């Protein structure tokens, strides 16, 4: 741990302390109607470098044809809850809003250019301008159009030689298609930062972004500071009508600590394209319970982001709570109403965080046009209870079925490896009780309840022989 902290201090000390060191930033535009829009600029400040707090920044606003151009100083407010705990370097989140009035139809760009980004970077020139922009289109005849909205705060510190997943998670208020790409960072419109290369990667897991899910997957193989930009494109009728850029830094540190994991995420079914996906009807409740652990026994937290939490009606809910043996449980619940039905899928990101690192897991949710599948499965079992837990050699399982079903049980370890499996049996409707013999080493396990190879329930289980 001492070595870890020394490396972090070294990487951060190369920055000067006279400026505000921005760890990430992006801009969004909200259509207010009648030619009015609200501009939101979101910035993250690295607090451990001794840089100054963020007060004001000048932003620029222009129309593509040059008929409108102006700049304005805008004041920032620290978002409650900052700095973000659970990371080795604290990050403060700032936000500023402004309203622009009486826009005529056309294409617009709002941007900031701030000198300088804290370097040096392993993959780019140092002391470059921090540039982000948002390009959006104003339509005639009252047609609404807002830019993509980004929900996820940045992750800025990751370990070397460990697989890492991160998602900016963006959605569109007008149900336009959103695609996310990794791009060459800019220092002005269409002007790339010189000498930029993709972050250094292990050959088995090269830095890449899935444009549909938005997942950045990467195993860094080099310690240092890396610069990254994401372009979030807005697509309507197969044409790109806008984009917003998030630029951020990643600090890669020695792998003296493991990234925490969600144990049972792999049990969620996938769609035809291989993405984790569930389908639900409006007015139907969907509940997902996730279990997480950390190999270093660090304290854990789990967060959830995405459009279902931002809706005006019937917002989703997420609650994280601790479990024995330094585990964590997170429960996601959503009952969408009829207004949530649409062709495009919703996207939720679950972020598991320990005292040093974080990892994202992405779930798609399709509302409407339900086909029988995993989202109905938990309704097969109306209740389940395990005791004793912790267990020594015999586990009692009480459960209730809503109809006659073939059910079988198995126990897996933290990595998802099957440790023991019991044969499938036909159980009648109603309450059932059975006793399962346990002959396992002390540790953390999971009891899974399955029906025709489809996972119904996952319950944490602690085995203690004494």
C-alpha cells in the first residue's frame, strides 16, 4: 500500500498547483421549446494535486453559418456529495447551467477551451488545451431536439494488468439512437492533439469501446497517466444530427489491489447480439438482486446510473446494503408505465466501488413486446429463505412456487465455478421445504435456484465449519 501511494503522489505531483486540474468534462443541451435551450457544463476536478477550486470558465457559443457567435463567463457550483468517496484520489463534481434564447433553425456548437490539462501523458503531448464541445441541431416547426445526456461520473484511477470496464452511459430525451466511440482528443474543433496514440494495452485485451453498449474494455499494461475522449453521437433517421464529447484522464497504478466484482451478473440472459438484456411489460415490476465482493476485503459500495432513474414518471430505484463477510447486495427495481414503451432499449450501469478502484456493468432493458424469458423467471418463486446462514453442514431451504415446476439447486463460488449440484425435481405449487447437505471449505458461496437451465434466484451463503 505504501508503494501504491508513493506512485500515486508522484503521478499527481507532476502537475502544477496553480491551475484547476480537470479530470473529466462534457456538455449537454436541453431543448426548452420556442427556440430556447439550457446548456449544462459538467466538469470533474482532481483535488489531490493542490489545484484551485473551480469558480468560473468561459464558454463559447456559435452557429455553423457564423451568424451567431459569443462567449460568456459561467459560474460553477459544487455538486452535493463531492468529493466522490471510494477512489484513491478524490474527484469533485462541478456543474454550471445557462440558458440561450430565441435560436433560429440550424446547427450549433457550444464549447470550452481551457489551458492546460495536467500532464505529462503517456499517450499525448503535454500541457495541451482542455477542449470539449457539444454540437446540436435546432429544428423548425417546433420539432424538439436535445443533445445526448451523460449519466455516469468518470472513473479516473485503475490498476495495471487488470481487466477494466467503464461506461459513460448516455441516452437521448427524444429517443434518438445513441452511439459511443473512442476518438482522438481535440484541442479545437477538428484539430487533434498532436502525437496522440491509444492507451497502452495488454495484447489480449486491447483498449476498445463498444459503440452500442458504450462499454470501454481495457487491460492497461503500463503505469502512468492517459488521455481519452469519447464521442457520443445522436442519430435520427440514420443521420447524425449532433454529438457531445467527454474528455477525461485515467491514472494507471500498480496492481497492488484488485478491482471488485459483481458475482452473479454473468447469470443475466443475453440478447441476440450478446448484450445482457431483460424484457418487461409496462406496469410489470422487474427486480434484480446483485451480489458483489472484493478479494482484498475492502469496504464496498454499489451505485447505479441510467435513463430509468431520470424519467419524469415511475423512476427506477436502487438500494445497496452490506452483507456478512464484507460482501454487498444491490437491488434494482423498476415498474415502468406505458409512456416508457419504445423501440430503443434502456441502459443501466451498475458500478461496484471499493476503497481504490471501480468497475462498471451494463444492462439493457426492453420495455414492451415481452417474450417469455428471464424477466418473468423470478415470478416462478414467490419467496425463498435459507437457514442457518452461516451454515456448517446442513442447509434448510424454504421456498414457495406459484405453479408446479421442475427445479434444481446448485452452489457456486465467488468466481461462478460450480461446486455442487442437486438433481432436478418436480415440485408442486405452494410452500416447499428441503434439506441440502453441505460439505464445502469455509468461504463465501452462492446458492442458485434454476428451472430448465434458467436462473431464478441467487442467494449468498457463508460456510463456517466452526
